[in-house]
């Protein structure tokens, strides 16, 4: 299944998530998938810490190797973040009155994805945590190999 199909499925399951331009944002991810890498889960939200800013939609894809966060700019260009398991520290999940947000803490920065449907938070926490715990084991067993 393509990144776009997966994120469309997420949006259908959690329609109160605030996200736009899913196809354009998913294409950013697709352009950066490496050989042997497969998108296993994808969702969308606002890549910011403000529940009021609804114009920073990003698609977040979990692959069999890393987490990718892709944002297509409105006029031109794009932004891509790649989080490999060795850079991942932890994650916080917050629920507010209308939506929820997750904060992914890495060695370099904190990435916030907000305006998520409240009922999606449990699923997102489980998918991201299980992926990272499993992949960190692989990094611990083979610390000098390139993944």
C-alpha cells in the first residue's frame, strides 16, 4: 500500500484530525523511500505546537527502518525530517479539549504533531513505541552496521 493510501485510511478512520493536502505531502515521503524500505503506517497532522495553526500539515510515515515526516510547501519546495532509531529518545502524548498531540523527542530536537483526533492517540503511541523499541534492539545488537 502506498503512503498516500495509508494516510487516507488514517484520515477516514479519524476524520476529526486536522490535515490538508495529503497527496502532496505523501509524495514527499515517497520520493525519499530508500531501496528495501517499506512504509508500514502513515498518518497526518499539523507539524507545530499550536492548536490554532492549521496550515502546517505534514504526513508522518513509519517505515521498516525509520520515521519520515514530509511537508510539501504551498508555493515551492518541501521539508523532510528523518528519525532513525538511534536518534530517538522518547515520546509524549497530550490530550486537550478538542484534539491531541504527540511530541517525538530526538537527540537533536523535539518534533510536535498536533491537531490529531483524540481517539487516535492510543493507536499512534502504540505504533510508534513498538516500532522504536523493536528497532532499538536491532541497533543495540549491531551498533556499527549501517541500517
